[in-house]
C-alpha cells in the first residue's frame, strides 16, 4: 500500500523582521515571485504571513498586516497556487479568504481574537489551531508535555466546534518553540503519534527553530538548520504528520520523497497529498 506524502507549507514572510529571512520579501513583487518559486520547488501550499512571531518581535497593526499580505495572496491565488494565511487577526483572516486563501493558520488557535472562530466557521475553510500557552518569549512549565498538549488541543477543538468550526476542518499544530524549551520540543516530536490519535491532521513547524541549533556545529548559522529541518520533516512523515511548514523547500521535498521511496519501494510522486 502506497504511503501519502505530507503537504509542504512553504513559508513566505512578508515582514521586515522575521528571524531568518526578515526583509527579504517585504515588497509585494519580491514576495510573489518567491512564493511562486517555493511552489515550483515542491511546496504544495504557500503560507503567507505579515507579522513575525520571533522572540522579541513587535506587534504589527492589523491594517499594516493586511497591507503587506493581501496583494500577495491575491496574486498567488490568481496563479492557482494554494495559499494559507498566517494570522491571529479575524479581520485579516476574513479578507485573506476573500483574496483566495484556503487555510487560516493561527498560532493562537483562535484564542487571540474571539471573532476568529466565526470567520473560519462561516467561510468553511480549513483552520490550523496551534497549541498556545503564550508566545516564543513565554517560559511555561509542564509535567508531561505530550499529554498536556494533547489534552489542551482536544479541548480547543471542542471549543471551536461549539463556536461553529467544523471539527473535520481543524488541523492541529503542537506549537514547537511557543512556550516550550528544547526538551519539550523534542518530546513533542517523539509524541506526534499520540497527537495524531486525536483524529486530526498534524502540522509540524520546526523549520530553523532554535532547538535545532543543538544538533549542528557550534557557530553554525540559522540557515545551517535546514538539514535537521529536512530530517525532522521525514521523521514527522513517518509519525503520520499531515504537513510540515518549512523555509527551505528543496531539502524537505527531497527528504519527503526519499522517505516515500523507502516506504513504497520506489519513487511515486503521484502519492503526494
């Protein structure tokens, strides 16, 4: 039986201050061309965001966020490239859906803006609900991180359902690096199977994050984390992940296709999900 290869969400930060590529694609034309390149390289969805979530990042006015991302979403959608929008703001999500976004990716799981659930529920789009106890600056405490994250995600799905979001359209993200230290992150990766048992697709967002710096040589740059990102992507596929969210698409595309070839006894690109 052939395996299904996870989706690849190619990260497109239309920001001046994201931690690894801030400013590179702040202009609409550059952002659109980079998004198109990521798609050509093997991303199946382009995840467009206009506000950095790196430690210490300043909050962005929602109007400025929309100014940054809406033209990019429209242009990519016009090119028939699937787009998700990375936002915690309900109005931004609504206008992004109108512009063509088919997924809303909310790092707060809908907690930051009470109107988010209604927007997503009414539109009928897929919703990525990340586990949230706070941002990347928060130092949370856990007794058993996998069990606690699993229970909190399960409860969040139930809350979203009450608010009108179809549970079958909810994708879960364990929130690596958000109120979690390196040990928590690795434990959550090892526990992806437990999270997947909730019956929802799992999105893994490990790309270039600080905890991966522990497996590269001392003095390595953020870009040197692309190799461990690709390895984590393949291991996430093995654990049943629905998708991985990455900056460097080519390395992860090769890693996932290699995993699929291993599983299938030969390369079978038709089984990309």
